[in-house]
C-alpha cells in the first residue's frame, strides 16, 4: 500500500507515553495522522514530529469527555477514516470523579461523534485492569486471563472514600470498555477493537521528552526509574508488555478483519497483549550484565517469584497476526537506557533526580 492510499487516522492523547508511540508506529507504516493534544503540549508534539510534517498534524482537545471533535474529525482538507482512542486519565490521578468521567465519557464522546460523521473503524486502548481487580484471588493462581474475564468493580466502590488510586483507575478502564462495547452493540455497522495491555514498559517515542522524573511525566516507566533507585516495582508489574508492541497492536487493528468476519460468534475483538511473566531476579541480573554502570543502583532480589495468573494472547495472534512479543527484560532495558539519557538532561537543566 502506498502512502497516497493510506487513510488519515485520528489518534487521541497523541503526546502521552502510549499515544506518542502509536503515532510514531502509524507514521512509520505510512498513515497520515492527526493527533489530539492539550493546549500546553502543542509545541512539544509539533517539534517531536517535525520530520513528518506532511504526514502529521495537531488539533487541540483539552477535554475528551466534553469537547467538540468536529475539527478533529473533519478538518479543512481531509476527513478522518479511523479513530485510535488512547487518551484517558492516568493511574496517578487523584480525583476519582474526574478519572471515571474522563475514561467513560471520553470514550463515548469520541465514539458518538465519530459514528455521527460516518467513521466505522475504532481502536480503543483498554487495560488488563479491565479484566480483574488486584484483590481478586485469581490473580495469584494458575488462572488464565482471557477476553471473557471482567473486573467486577463498580462505580460506587471506586467513589467510596479511601478507594486506592489503582482501584479507581482499574474501575475507570473497566466501565469505559463496557460502555464502548455497549455502544458497539447498539451500532453494529461500526468495527471496534479494544487493546488490553498490562503494565507498559519500553522506550519513549523518538522526540518525546518527559519534562522531569515524576509519575505523570514518566507514566509506568516511573516503576523502572524506581528500580534504578533501588525500589522493586509492585508484583503486578511482572505482568508487562513493551510499549512498541502495544503501539504495533493498535496500528495492526486498523487493518484487521471486520468483526463480522470471525467464526464461532467471535464478533467482539477484545485483544490482550502481553509478554511472558517477568521474574525480577532475572531482570536485575540481566540489567547488571548489560549495563554494569547501574548495577550498584539496583535492588537485591533473592526470593523466587510468587505465582501469578497468565495471560492468553491467542486473540492477538488470530486477529492481529502477532507471533511473539518483545521479552519483558528487553523492554525494561530500553526503558533504562532512555531514563539514563533523560537523567542526564534533567541534571543539566538543574532538576532534582
């Protein structure tokens, strides 16, 4: 397929960790991309993709849950033919109401306005948290997580005083994805794919430069920065995937067969993407061997890993053509290399690291 025959796609949240990698992967594949960003990120993302100026353009959307997408979807010269909806509140957001609203109504707002102007192809970023809660005993068992699993958390539980941020985030992703599939059922002429990654590690997209060593800037790579500073990430981070594979999955979904083409009633393309489960002992040893300069910064890990449920990625193979995923230790090595580069930049800019 030539560049001229590639459609224009809209990517929401184009400046985020996942969104910027989706943009980069789509541009490499020859798509023309219109990315939505908040006002304060416009100059940064224009600079990041300056070399793709004929393929990439930016449009302002400060609130995906309420803003008008008319310009983003129709534009001046070329209409969008597919939407990749990545934008969503991060796990570190502190306002439960805004987290739920941003995730649920953000997804619905994009789908409603896209469908209204005739768009039929949608790819939506979900999360492994939409498949279970961290407190579910199945997480620490031989259970195999499949596309049939759902997080049972409710909005009332997420809004209860003292609800942990990660619980609120998981609930927001669950209710958002359920809303997406309800909308798809009511509009069977549209084709929807949801991508459910576990914890995401890997390199920042080329040209993407987080402004400082904060959770909001580093996204889930903040866990790896913690590892570089002697703190072992939470056990659930052993279920992981490389951000490059997540981005490839979103782009592959754009040309995947229509939902009506799958046999045996598999008309819902709910796709899990994941690398094999990590063993922190192996990761720490690998990093020490590959980057001996950081060996003294890493924690000591002696205990064997606790059993975790495994993730069924067969639908990624069936629907998206994925044969394998980047090993988790390689994703973390790429994270470490980027973080060391950024650490040098932060220090030169006088930021505390």
